[in-house]
C-alpha cells in the first residue's frame, strides 16, 4: 500500500529558492522527513484507537527510510507476522470457546477454540482443531500490523496528515532558507 503525498506549489517554492544553492533539495528532504515522522505518529495512533494493540508494538515494526538532498525519496516500511489471538485479551469461556477483543470495545467469540500452554515451551496460545480428530491443531491469529495500517480508517487520516505536514514544513523551510540568505547565517 502506498500513501502518495502531493505538493501543488512545489515549482513556485523551488523558484523562490533558486538564489540559495542546494536549498530547494534540502528543504524538500527535511519536509519529507517531517511528513514521514507525522505519518508514523498518526498511523500508530489511529491503529491503537481502533485495534487492541500497544503503540510500542506498532512502532517497533515500522522503519523509516528518510530522504536526503541527493535522493528525495522517503518511505515507511512496516513488516510483521500475524498477531496471535492470545495477545488480544483472549480468555476461555464456558461451555466452550474463546472470547477475545481484537477491535477496541468489540468482543468476538470462537466457539471451537481453546487456550493451551504448549508443553516444554511455556508458550500459551489460542488453538483450534483441523478436522474431527484431536490432532492436528493450529494456532489462531488476528491481523498483522501492515494489515491494520492498510485499512481505510487508518490510511486516510494518515495520508491527510502527511500532506498537511509536508505543505506546512516546506513553507517553513523555504522561509528559513530565505531568511538565511539575507543574514548569511547558516540555518539549523
């Protein structure tokens, strides 16, 4: 999934910075990086508002590849496996089944599932049988973090926030470099 950010007045901003060597590329790179940081923040907040996961569990699976003046490409890569249902507050219910809360304030029930601790590994999980016999069993999983971020309820506010941040920060860096040109003090 891609979030494309657009800047309608980029040519006009680049024209204003022609008198400062390298300023247009540096301003764009810094603005892209600020938009990426905003995208990470907004997407992790939107996921925690919708799904029953912790922010640190989301951000540890995100990696930012930042832009620089020589390469104005920046992106966020999100990788993770599907999250086991035991992490979604799973609990046994009687007369049978497992209740879990993957979405915030919405409990779900798997009637044929059960919670067991695997011998020798002290790993607890939610399992269900594959067929009519006792074995084999398979572990039940929920969504992965990229799937959570890919939902429109998360992706749309992230895209809007990144577009707004890019436009605002680019205007900030343009004014910073133009002020630097008039004072000859290098911007920080």
